């Protein structure tokens, strides 16, 4: 799977994704740090990449229709410290192997993942 890792996630997230066999690039490595959300979304769409982010604005299906993207994965976590986020991402990897994200919005919470199409 091709993924874009948002700037609000630790760099280690991209490395975890790569180790699992995914093609993961980061917003920061592409020089897009600080760019507005619509710009990030447009780059993801143009590159055919799903976006992995902590930015809950991407959960707004009126602004970012899941069907227009290769996938939107929004992490809504009570804690956002590095170790905790990495632990949740490790659990997310197993789900990425079994479930399709293309054209869907995944809301990742501590105990569940909600999916909207």
C-alpha cells in the first residue's frame, strides 16, 4: 500500500510501515510541512497514497469525501505521545493486511476502528 504519513506523526511511523512492506513517504520529507490540509489531500490524491494522520479535520466527509482518495486513516487517540502512537500503529498494521482502506475513511481509536465509505 502507498501511504503518506502526516507531519503530526513521528518519523518512526513511516519506518514501521516500510518494514511491513508498505511504500510510505512523509509530508515533511516532501517539503510539505505547514501546508494547508487541502494541499496535503491533493498531493495524496495525485500520488495515489492513503493518508495516515492525527488531524481530525480529515474525518470531515463533506470536505474530504473518502471515495476521492486511496484512503484516509485518522487516528483519534486520547494520548498522542510517541510511544503510545507507535503502539497503536503497530496494531493498525495487522488490520491493514486484512482490510481495504481504498475509498474509505478509517477512524482509529484505542479500542476500535470505525469505517465510513
